[in-house]
C-alpha cells in the first residue's frame, strides 16, 4: 500500500480504517437512524448482506495495513534479493497475538450465513490463510531481528528465511487485493443504495450529507492508498475523488449553515451534543480535505522520473513536496482520514 504502508503506526492506520467499508444500519459510522418508512425487500436484503460482510470487513481493516507496513519496514533494511550479510540491523513488525486467528474465526462464521457468495467466501478463506502464514513468519523473524541473533549465525537464518517471507508477503498481497476488489464490488453499490434509502426516508438533509461525505472520503483514501502490487497512484482518479469529496463537504456545510438549529431538537438521538458533534465532524473532514489537497499538489508537481508508462505516480520516486519527503505528505492524508473517521464514529449528529 502506497501511503499507509510507509511509516504510519499500525494502531493509527487501523483505527481510522476499521469502519472504512462498514454500512451496517446500527453501526457508529452508518449515519442511518431507524427507518421512518416501511423497509423494502431490497432494504431487508441489504441488511442481511451487511451482516455477512462485517466479518470480512473486520479482517481487511484489521490486518491489511500492518502486514503491508511490516513488508515496507523490512525492505527498508534488507534488499529485495535478500540480506547480503553486511547489514548492521533489520526489523519488521509483528501482528497482535491472536489477530489472524480472530479473522479466521470470523470468516468461518460468516461463510454459511446468507446470501451465499462463493467468490466472496473463497476470497475470504484465502485471505485468512495467507494472513496466518505471513503472521507466523513475521513473528518468528521479529524475534530473530529484535534479539539481533543474526550476529550469532552471521545472517544464516535471515538469508534462508528471506525467500519464504517474500513469497508469503506476495501471497498475502494478492489475497488482499482480491478480497478488496470483491468487497468493493459489493459494498460500493450497497453504499449507494443506503444513500438512496436515506434520501427516500429523510431527504437530502443531515443524514444524507453525512453519508455522502463518508462515501466520498472512502473513495479518496482508496485513490491515495492503492492496494496490491500495483500501488502506484493514479493522479486522475485521485483528482476526481478529491473533487467529489470537496463537493459533498461543501453541500453539507451549506445545508448546515441554514438548518443547524434542527440538530438541537430533543428528539434527536444525539441530543444535546448533536450540534457540537456536527461541528467536530465538519472540522475534521476539513482537515482531511486540506491534507488531501496538499497531496494533490504534490502529485500534480511530480517529476518525470516518478511517472510510470501508464501515467501513474511512483511514490518512492516522488522526492520532496514543499520541502518535505513525499511519503510524509501521503502519510498525512491517511492520518487525517483516521482522525476524521474516529470523530465520525464517536460523534454522531443526524
């Protein structure tokens, strides 16, 4: 992963992304209160679908970035071809104990629940297996490097284990992309149906505006932080995603300027904090937008050496942006997104 996998701490990267795909009606990030009209069969089907998706979503958002970050960390010390034996240090990250087992258990629980989806279920099983494999290797090698045992065996184990590590990371990267792509194919249309349901039940008011901002923020963070081996950034996609976020946030703010007193009604589930929660949501969304715009400028000013034949941008070759390393600018987008999502989860206002 391009942006999140450089130097972002695991906890920071995951906390924000935990609800990245979640659309469950009763979740903190759903922005959907109890239905005010009779649910349609499609609404009921969507709720059942989300119940199934939740476990897959938890796996992706709990394990994906830390595993990619571990690989990035390792390769900052060790050449892709393997240790030369002249390295003075090496490091990688390990996952929290039990994280992959929890993912596997969740995938197992979700598989038999309706609706049946062989593609999703197969992608989930491979994801869990690939995560468990690399988890075991990372834990073993983290101990090796943390205790600096390479000094005792003159890098013998480091050299022997390198091909296994790289193969396991490659397997996980493919599984991660496959599951992301599968979930995207399901959750993106689902999110639009949820948005349409909000509009049908409540109109284009606060609930609608909040959900629209969350959807466009998700699209933007995905454009800034591609998943898989091809983690170069598409500047055109990023620009389009940024424009959509800006438009959605402007529309929410415009509505809020005229209707903010409506948030103070005692029938609002978030009363009496709804108005201040709205202010926090808008402020953090604005901070995320600012960081995203700084990164947009960085991409626009990319030197020729950073541009791939397909027109994408290789972050590793981007150099500096306004005097700072490009990865820091990319990292800022992810960190601000995470703060925004945490705020959204904890401070509902519709």
